């Protein structure tokens, strides 16, 4: 039987220590990034309350502030295949009423149609799941494929990306 040197850890223990160090370094880097950047990538700047910088990820996660609803780009395209013509006018009228109601309640900011069918809309919802539940109420929902993309305020998003690149490239961290 071989003896082990008590001052030299076993390979598995050394691997565990390296992983812990790597995790601690990554957590510290993320904490520095979050402390120096706006915590919301999707917060528009108009009429929003000032957001205070945070000290760490744990502090940011523990906040109980009201966040603005995210905005989504919703694109729909008709599915291939025949559309049931016997009820198409009724479905289109109901879809128009549904869109008018979403524009009135503010969950839809704007919407446009494509000349060759389908369309896009800018919508607000608490989450992607909440948006999907809202869209499932669209009268023509089963006749379309839906694509949903979260939107970010362009200036806030690009400023956060620039700060991330500066930190990753060892540049100055803003205070």
C-alpha cells in the first residue's frame, strides 16, 4: 500500500480546489460587473424611476423593487395549408376586436401586417409565458406560427455590452 503525503492533496481534491477558485473568480467578476452596470438590460429610459447601482449579485437578487414590464417583438406567419373559409370572416372580425382590446389596455404598443400575410407587434407582458397565455387568446392563434423576441432599450443595452467588453479586456471599471 502506498502512503500519501499529507501536505500534498489527492488529485480529486486538487481538482475540487481549482474548481472552487475558478467559481470564486467568476463570481467576483460578475459581482464587479453588476455593481458597475445598470441591472436592467430591458429598462427603457423614458419615464422610468432612477435605478440605483447594486453592490453585488446577491443584493440585486434580493431587491423588492417593481421592474418595468419587458417588451417583446411578436411575429406571426400563417401556417401552410388551407384555412377554413366557412368561418374566416368571423375569425378575422374577432381578431380585429382582440387587437383593438390589446391596444386599448396597453399590452400591445403597435402592430403591423405584412403585405403577404402575417404581421408583427410590439407587446408588453410580465414574462414570455404570460405573453404566450395572452397570445393564445387570439382568435386565429392556431392558424399561425409565432416567434417571440425580447426587446432591450437600445442605449441601455449597448452601454451594458460596452462595459462588459471593457471589463473582459481588462479596461477600466467605471465607479
